[in-house]
């Protein structure tokens, strides 16, 4: 009701050209989609203050308080100092953060499903048994799951498929494969590094989504939520190291501990630095990107070490491929984030769809999913080949 009154008051002061714009089908559609009146660029905030303390209308960049001015190439559709309730409800409305919120909210639920899938793909202790003749008698009945989970162990998968088709295979090969699968099922390698990564990814995506949804509320909310967002990014990077380091150096406690401790300390230091108020200054965009990029790039050390030690193993090569793909996704995301393309080239044209932060979010999800695939390979490798 307040919105309607405010809108009517504003319209009485508009010029004819403004009235034509308001009356156009586009403007009517926008008002419907936004679920709140649109402030009309730089005057929106002033009108809000003049009229009855009304706050929940979209405004232009110039009308924003300093703490919400992050990207001068996104010109319009901002929420500014909205009440918490309106900010929460705006998850279902269209503004320049809608896609940022939903990309990572959907990503969060995707990783939740992946976590459940990973938990159910773990071979159960009673799930595999061998008969007196060495045949697999009770392996998982879902070949697709088995293929996904043990996809890197060609022998075991081929064996399992052959057994299910009653195809005759050499007894020696059959016994080897059966023993590997049985061993994996009865003594699976510990899962905590893999689940730590999944939790890190979910925490990052949820904090990011919450930050984009609610930081428009107030300067204090923005400050706290941005810190949680930075902590989420740091958590994702740090926990990405855990499966890589833990499973690669499963049998080498010195390097395993060294790398895990180093990245954890690095991450804690990054969180501490991100607490400084100066860290969110708009002109330090590249410094922020560089800090997170350096932390991620330090993963090259254990990856090169992995190739030096296990370069002949297909699992090491495959996981490295996934890790390089993940790095490429993250690097592309960081470049888009720092360079603010494409909106830099056409300011105002990507306010709602296609601006750099949305690309950054999509690339983060692609990178995180790629690393999930690498995690599955690490699990299958170390389930089949533990330390002697
Ligand atoms: Zn974001």
C-alpha cells in the first residue's frame, strides 16, 4: 500500500516524457516483475526519504550509499537499505542481484544432492562378498553407479560387467578384481577429506547467496555478510586441497601433514586479512582476486609433487586433468570478476542478466563440480590401493 501511495506522489511531479516511460508496457511489466516500485535512477533514494520513509524501491547506482557502490558499470535495479523482510522476499523478485543469488543457491542444492549421492555410492561393508569360487556374489546392482565410482579401475569395472553378463574371464583376473572390490568395500579409505570439501563448497555457495540477498539491508549487514562471503571462498579453496593432499600422500604422513597444515594456515591468514575494513575497498578488487588466486595457485605445489611421485598412475593423471580444468574455470572467473566484463564495454546493458559477477558465479560452480569429479577418482584410487 505504501508503495502505491509513493508511486502516485512521484508521478504527479514527472515531466510528460517520464509519464510516457512509466505508461509504456515495458515499465508496467518491470513493476510487476520487481514486486516493488522502481526508483528511477539517481532520484530514487531522495524520493524514498521524502515520502514516508519508503525504502523498498529499486534505485540507480548514483543513489546508492558508498557501502553498496561496488560496480559503476551496473547502472540500475539496485536495492538500497531495504528492511530485512523485503530483502528476504526479494529472492523471488527481479533486480540486479537475482541471478547472483540463484546461481549459488541452486549450486548449494546441487552439492547437497552430490553429497547424498557420494554417501550412497560408498561401498557398504556387507555389499560385496566373494563365494568359494572367487566370484562376486553380491556387488552393488547398479552398474552405472559402479562405473561412476570405480570408473578409473578399468579391470574391476570390466570384470564386474563381465560377471553380470555371465561372460567367462580368466580366473586370475577375476580373483584380482574381486579382491580389489572386496577390499574397497570392507576397508574403504577414510572419507573425511572428501566430505570436508563438499561442506566447504556448500558453505561457500550458501554464504555467497546469503550475502547477495541481504547485504543491501544496511552497512553493518553488508560488512558482516561480505566477511562471511570471503570466509566461504577461503573455505572452498582450503578444503579443495584436502582430498588432493590427503589421498595423494595417504602413505606419506610427513608431506600429508605439511601440505594440509600449510594451506590451513594460509586460509586462516586470508580470513584474518579479509576482516580488515580496507579489504572491501572497490579499488582493491584486484588485490582481493590476487589473494584468493595465489592461495588457489599454491595447489600447483602438491599437484607437481603428485605427478613426480605417481606420474605413471592413471588416477594421478586423471585427477590432475580435473584439477587443471578447475583452475582454468576459477582463473576465468577471477579475470571476469576483476575486469568487470562485459558490462565495462556496455554499461547498463547487463544490469539484470550477463554481468561479470554472474559469470564468476557460474564459473565457480563449474570449477567446484570438476573438483568433485576429481574427488571421486581419489576415493576409487585409494579404496583399491591403500598403504601396505
Ligand atoms: Zn558473489
